[in-house]
C-alpha cells in the first residue's frame, strides 16, 4: 500500500504583480486631477495584496497541518481560503490536493469542478485546475479497491474502530466503500457528534445516506448551516428509525428561529412512531418550545428531559389541547427556575403514568403535589441534579407492580388526592436546602410500605434557613415531630443520609435500620456514638457500610472516643461474621470518605472482618503508609481477597510506590479507582496493569503526573480485555461521595 505525501508548499501560480499603471499614477501625483484615481487604485491594490497574503498564510499553515497529519485542521484552512476568495484558484487547488492525498478522490473531483466553475477562464492558474482534475480522474480509474476483497466481518471491525468523522469520509474513498457503508446499519446507530467543526461537516454531508439507520442522535453543532441540514432531513422524514434525540446546552438556543421551530415540530411528527426519548436544553430565557408541543407531536414518547431557564408555568403551554392524558410517558425530568407546586399540578392530570420523575429548581410546594397527585411515581428525584439510575438496576423487581394506577378525576376536572403512595426510591442530593420536616415526614408516612431506597440530604432545612436559626439559637421545637414519628419501612434496602446541622433527623434515619436494610451510609453525622450504637444494637447484617465527612466529636481532642466507636463497630461485625458463617447476608463493602480520624488502629480492627470484598478510602488523613500496608498484609494472611478498591487523596506522606506494591499483591482485584494521588506516574500504573492479572476496570482521575493519552494508548495495545477505562487529568467527581458512592462508581462510572 502506498503512502500519500504531504501537501507541497508551491501549489499555485499566482500573479502578484501590481499593475505598472499604478506606479505611473503615483509619478503624476503632483497633478491634482489624478489624486482621486490614485486613492482608488491604491485602495484596490492594498486589498488585493492583503487577500493574497492571507491566502498564502492559510496555504502554508494547511501544509504544516498536513505534515503533522492533522488533516481536519488543514481542510478547514483550505475551506476558509475558498470562502474568502471564491474566484481565486488557490483554495480549490489546496483543498483538492489535501483530499486526493487522503484517497478521497470523489470529493477532490467535486472541489476541482467547483473551482473550474467559479474561477475565470483567463486566470493564469485555470490550467492548473484542469490538470489537477484530469490527474484525479486518471487516479480514480486506475484505483484498485482492496475493500472489495475483504470479508464482511473484517470490514465491520474496521468501521467500528473509526470515529464518526472518519467513517463519514470513507464515502469518498471508492464506490465500493460508499455502497457498503450506506447499507451498514450497525455503523450508524449512534451519532453523538462529539467532534470538531470538520467532523460535524463530515457527518452532515452524508446524512442523506445514513439518516435511515440512526437510532440515537445527539446534535451539538451551533453552525446554522449544519443545524438546518439536520432539520431538513428530520422534517422530510428521513430519520425513519430514530428512537432517541438529544439537543444539549447551547445547541438549539443559538440557531433556533421561528421557522426552524415549526420544522422541528414537523420533524417530531414525522418520527412520532419511533421517537421515544427526547432531551432538550434551552440555555436562554424564553423557551421557544412548550411541554404541550412535545406531548402533542410525540404521542408515543416514553422519556422526556426538558431543561429551561424559565419558570415552569411559562413553558407548560395549553395542555387542554391534548384532549386526553399522555399514555406513554413514564420518565419525566423537568428543570425550571423556579418550579412551584401550583405550576406542576396541571401535569398530574395530563401525565398520570409517569414512574420516574426528576424535578430540578423546585420549591418545597411541589413536594405534596408529587406525593398526592402523581399516583404512579416510583422513583423521585427532588432537586437531584444527577440522573436517576435505571429502576430495574436498583429496585427489587419482585415487588414491581406492573399495572398503573388510573387517576381519579373529580367534578372540577382535576385529579383527586391519592390516599397511599407507591414511591420506592427517593433521591435528594446536597445541592439545595433540605425539605421542611412536615412535607418530608408526610412523604415517609405515605410511602412507608413501598420505599426501598432513600438518598436524603437534610443539611439545613428550609424552615431552619428561613427562620435564621443559628447554632447559638437552637430551637427545640424542630425535633419534636421527627422524634414522635413511628414508621414501618419493611422494604427499605438502602439509605444514604446527610444529617441536618442539629441532628434533628439522624435519630429518625437510625430507626430505619431494619431487617430489610442492606446498605447504610451516613454523611456529616452529628453523633457518631449514637449511630454506632444503633448499628450494633440492631444486630442487622449489612452488606455495605459507609461514612463520609464525619466531623470531630465534642470533647474528643485526640479522637480517642471516635477511634473506640469504630473499633467497637468492627469488632461486632468481625464476631458476627465468625459466628454465622452460613448466612448469605455479610458485610462486603466498606467506605470511608474524608473521615480525618480513621487511624491505623481502626484499620487493624477492620481487617478482622473476613467477608470484605470491596474497600474505599478517600481523604482520610489519619491513615499512615505503614498502617495501610499492615492492613492489607493482615487481610492477605486471613485469605481475604479484595476485588474492588478505591483510593483517593491520601496524605502527602503516603508513598505511592508502597500503595502500588500493595495493590500488585491483590490476585483477585478486578476494579480499581485512583484519584488525587499526585505522586503516581504513568509507568507506575503500567506496571500495576501488568501485575494485576484480573484487573478489568480502571479509573484514574486527578493524578497530575499521569500522561492520559500515553496510558490510554498502552491500555488499548494490551491483550487484556477491559470492561471500562476512564483516565483524566481532572477529578470531576472529587466531592460527589454523597451522590455517587463506591458501588455506583464501580458499577456505572457516572
């Protein structure tokens, strides 16, 4: 196979000479009658000179890009040359040669032909265009297409290894490639447009051939021409198999106008039988689309995410035009600022079958509306800024009620309040104030027979915030209701709670430790001793136990009491695991995030629990390098094999080499997450991958001495089959230990 040569610098013959008559005019400048003519000709000459100089610079930069094999950037410069001077040959010659050297003869022919039509025939370089087109024609006729000789499965493997831009460009390689690609359904199922301008152009140029195969489409371009091309194909019904469409932030707002909104709605109507998932984000106030529009034009929509900067009441539209409730929508995410209960209530009538509901920007007034009038909601994200997990992955399917509740409509044509809820999972992260105690307690009471998962951040509740309650002005009335509530959460499986600043709700959460509970995680606990006593006295066998950001205990300057608490807890679990070897429910996962007084003594007690399989240590400054090494040595002696490990932000004294030596001895290690380990190098991780034979999941974040590109290339070139790899300079979820615990990190890597 021959290798194409880079673009040569001298590609065009240009007449850069300034006409002699101009100099004659200058010589006669003493004649006042010639001054206006001199100004005119001088201005024209200056513009001409500037044009030639810019073309010369762009052409040389395109040459430099091609020498670095950055053909996308080189093509952009060539296209800029054509746009800047469409009647001059330089741009066409440069662009055509770039395409030809990459084997894109069909596109090169089109470029040369366009040049022959735009450049005047009396131009000195017109003959160069004719000659270039002739050479490409001859090369195309003599071309041997290796693809025609390849087995189909080999061609599939080649295409799947290429980016969207590279696949799109293959249409210009040969007729065989073009015909085969046009019929290759698997190659075009997912289009994410996660590339630069050249990549967006490449994909949009072949839409007429691939639109029929696209199942999931993300449009990121803010270039009007490309956006209109997508819109045209959508409106004309070319996306015949489209199931999912995402228009992310800044995409639509920058290019959408009145006409294109109409085209978009027409496109939705054309895809109404297949399009079941839509994600729309409008980053500017004044959304051009309403919720009514979407529900009307997409009657079979199942999942809808709508993110706007307007109040909810302004984007509802005229819901009455729907005539009847939307029967397919089961997953609804709304972000509006603010979102009141009064504005939300009309949706309860027109979207009664929603099962997964996320509300961002909501005021506390929506709380009762959801619990009283959305009869089928099973998963609720209240001001939860992260996507809810799929229900089938986290909920107990044995209890799944397949039959939806039919909403009761009263005499005033509105939904009647539901007496009992079927909420099974509640997510509320730390990005907003906690709900008021009255509304939250009503939620728990109404859904106590169905709740399986609670992710609750109470930090500072709304009443506490509004009443300006400070630590020095504690009002005893707050815990009264929480202390008196009796709940029977028979199905509760998982609880993660962030206690409020006064510990009002922590006793309530602790009372939820029942036989059904498998997962318990406390964030910012106000009373560590009480929490530990609850866990010990309950004698419940948890599978996952976690603590995060535990503050120092009062009157415990040396952390002695805290250390004793941890040791008591782990000694209890160690004794239980020994006395009940046949139980199927055992402590397997332990996480400590930013608990400054987790000491070597605590680790020594933890090592006595022989059922542990998964560990997470992050930001725990009390652990020494020697203590951590001794901990893993003790586990190894007891034949405790760790399969999942997360280490992050250890102390500066923590020796990364010692950590790697420890990890390399873990014969059963399958998943490893490292973040914020600043002494870690690329070679260290390469050696670790080589020694950890079963490692199939690797996440490395925020390790500044790690060369991400080099490490990713190394992983790709190994014979190891990895399930998941993520390597980045930035620790993008450093502080998300509350929302994304270790189980979620390792299982879904959000």
